[in-house]
C-alpha cells in the first residue's frame, strides 16, 4: 500500500483516483497523519488582523488578472530587465525541454553536485531524474522534500511535502541513509538534517530553486521560505538556476507586497514567512558572495492553453495550499490520492488541464463542491465552478461512463416534464419510506456499494413539492 | 521560430492580440510599472517602533534597545554572555570598526564561513508591520553573515524603521535606485514544521535572531 513505489507513483497515464483514495482511507498511517494536520486553523488565526480581508483578496485577484491579461508583454519586460542585470533567461515549451536546458547548463559547467530548494515545476518535469541520469548527484534541501527524496516518494502537499510521514518513518530513513543512531525526536531529527545538508550546501556546484514570483519592473526572482534553504541555494553554489511557470510574473514590488500578506497567512497563518529572498542577477563586481551565473527557465508545459478560456482563473494560483488544507476530501485522503503534482481542489483543476481531461476523469468529481476552497482562496479562484465546468466538458466529450450518461439523460427527460417528474418523485418517496421500515433507515441499496459502510436516512414519504403545496395552503 | 517566440505567440493567440507585441502595449505595461500603485492594505493603526518591537518578538526574534551605535558593543556582550554564546563574531566592516576593546569580544570584519557561530550585521531598513529586517547584499554587506552562523545579531537605527513593505520599496528606490544582487527580508530565526507539523526553530539558517535598535539614530 503505502510502499515507496505506490506512494510515489505519478503516472502520466490515467490516474485512478478512486483506487488511490480507497487505499488511503484504509491506511492507518495516512489517517493518523491527516488527523494531526491543521493548517486551516493556523490560517484562520493568521487572518484575524486583517479586517479588510475581502478587499485585499479582491485587490490580489486583480493584480494576478492584470498579469495574465497581458502575460506576453509582462514576460517580455521581465526578460529585458533580467537580461540587463546579467541573468540568462531560457524558455521551455515542455517539461522535457526544461529538463534538457538545465542538464545542458550543468554539463557546460562541469557540475557534479546539485542542491535544490523546493520547486513544484521541477516535480512536474521529473527534473531530479533527468539530472541523475546525466550523472549528477541531486540533494533536496527543504526538510520535507529531503525526507520524501530519501524515501523515494513524491510530495503529498505543496508546502508540507512530508506531512504523510511519521517521526518514526523519518527516524528510520535518517538511520538508514545517514548511518547514525536511530532517533525519533523531531527536534533532534531536524538538527541531524541541518548538519548533513550544511555539508551539501557548502560543497554543491549548482543550486536549483523554483520561483514564487518574477518581478517585471526589476527583472527579479522572488523566493519565499521558512527554513532558509532558498537563501542557501542562491548564495553558496557558483551557479543558480531557477525554474518557474510563465504565469508567475508580477508587475512591481508593490504587487508583491500585497500578495505576500495573503500568501504567508493563507499557507501557515504567519504574518510573513521567515525569509523573502529577492535575487536580481548574479554576483556583482566586488560582491563577497553570490553565484557567478544566474539562469531563469520559464516553462509553459500546458499553461498557455488555459489563457483566454474559462479556465484562465486557475492561473492566478499563488500556491499557498489553503484550498487543500480546507478541503474535506483532501483532509481524509491526503495528497498522493490525487496522483499528480498538485493535490486538493487546485490539483483537481490543474491536473486535467495540464495532462489531459481524459487522464484524470475522477479528479473534477473528487469534490462535494462545498466551496470551502473558493471561500479561502486568497486570489478568489472560483474552484468549484472550474471543477463543475470540467465535469461538463467530460460529459460533452463523452468521457463519462455510459451508465452515468444514461442516468443523466433519463433525469433530464423527466425533469422537463413537470407532471411526470412529480409522479416519479412521489413514487420514489413512498417506496423509500416503506424501505426505511421502523427505524426510518435504509441499510442496503440494491446494486450499489454506497450502503456498505453507512446507512441512508429514509425519505419521509412526501416530496418537497407536496410539502410546499400543503404549507402555502395554510 | 525559437521556443521563446512560440510561447509568446501562443499567449498572444490566446488573448487575441495582433501578431506581435505593439509599442502601445509596451507603453501600457511601462506606465503601470511607473505608477507603482498600491494594492489594498490592512489598517496601520499602530506606532512604528512599538509595532516593530512587538512583531520582532512574535516572529521569535529577541529585542533590545540602546541609544546609539557606541552602545552596541556592550549590548552585544550582554546578550552573548546571557545566552552563554561564544564571545567571537564575524561582522560587516561597518560594525567591526566599532570599539569592541572593552567587551572582550573578538569581532572580525570578513564574510562568514560555514563554521562561524555569531554574525553581526547592520540593516538597510526595518519593517514594523511584520518585525522584518531588510538586508541588501553588497561589497561590505555580505549576505552570508545573516545566514550561516547559528546566531544573527542585527543593528537597526530607529530612523530606518518604516511601516510596511511598500514603504520599504519606495524608500529603497529613492535612496539607491537599482536593486543589489540580493534583497533579503528576514523575520526571526529559521524554522520548519516538516516533521508531523511540529514547529522547530533553526532549520538551515540561524537559530537565534537578536535585534538591537539604536533609538537616537
């Protein structure tokens, strides 16, 4: 079940969400880990000092929309400013192109060891595998990413990658890989990771980071971290390569300041993350530290396809994780059930759009549309609406199972005939009440597994329309 | 056609723009940038120095106030002795040149190495809203001094504490124009909660951040 291979599988083929979710629901370790997980509470407390939160969210959404509406012009401006400051800007149409560009930079500079700070885009492209195939050693430095890397798995949350691991799991991994006495105290484990990773920071030739944002005005790259590994990765090695998506550009530092207030509070409840690192070009004349080369790889890989469509709002995402932290489905199954890089509601929207609607059929349906995600999203992405639109697209393209399509057609037929609809619902309500028996509960639905783990409260015997009619008469 | 041009034209096609970026569009982006418009901000109904102190402490920094730079060596010595930390530090040259003779602390004005335990820096600006230090890299303002040592001590003149990050950017543009290689906003010690969501202080950066404000400067 939760063996490294199954937890880490990330098929580009079809994602079987149902099977994966089923496995996680029956996995005691995943269930225990998810009970410990409460970033939603931290967000609520973190927002208390912002009385005008709604106005700030509106402002942040407008800032993101402004970038997306003229994305090519903003990117061109970023490129111009970054280039002027000595950054080499690369463009990758696909994940494979991105990997090839980065492997080429590493080869050209005789790189042996690469340290990485968190990058979800590099998870999309399997960059670590590409670098390792080229003979380089790659070390993740975000503590959660490092744990997941040692385990041979993938992150289960975008900001808490190893949330599915217990301290005992981490103790076993460190004992095995560091050849040190086994420990399970989180403080001691963190210290041990610091010691081992410090060696890597000081000896690596190349640092790879993601990019939370690109700033068009100044040609800068913005990294948001709590551990300081983003700073380390961009300060110590002689080459820095950042990999990020085309949608991550902001206009100015004022835009950034506005967005940061929401990003850090939405993610962990902090008024600000411990380190906001803004890099503008490589080491300057006379600088004591910093890399000799700075590269930024801007990746499309399916993103431009969303522009100008009813999915464009998904590109506002600033990767805070609040939608998954508040999702009742995510809270019960964890991130691996979603089968690709981005879990939770935003994953249910991005994954079908990036890898193909037909490869992730369950994901837009893996939600109750309760709109918790829509309410907390700092940039007001209407996630339930987007999931509903994806469901409609699945139906339009004939991607739903025939039984479901037939059932919807039958319902539509009946719903367009009010008298017929009233009759059918009356029959169903009466039959349901009889089936409920003395305890008014249906214990077994025919031909359906739904009642295997729970009971269905029986209908009262009257339809809504009957009750409504009797009340308006009174 | 390069990958760059293909990506940009894919974006243009999606937004239904003309075949190439026009000068009018470039001018629109340029004027948006020049306006440096502020997004909606939370109320700043607090005084700058008390807020800075409160938020430094909330972000798990420790905090002290002295009158002027001349009082800094003694305050540093007091802090290091209280915490039983080594009486040996690396510092930015502007700090190393203070008079440390009476304190018994050895202060070297050089970039930090991996094994230095205490690093002392100045601060470009303080941000009151979040208890944040804004540090700029440079010839004599080494980035690693606030990063590699286990303890980071930062000296902040009270006159250089601004209310918000937006204010910090406006003032930085006025004072220095172009950004240096690295701008680091530091708010308290390094932390992680990656093992079972339990907060640990001191992941990769310093375990301790001690802020000393010089109130008369």
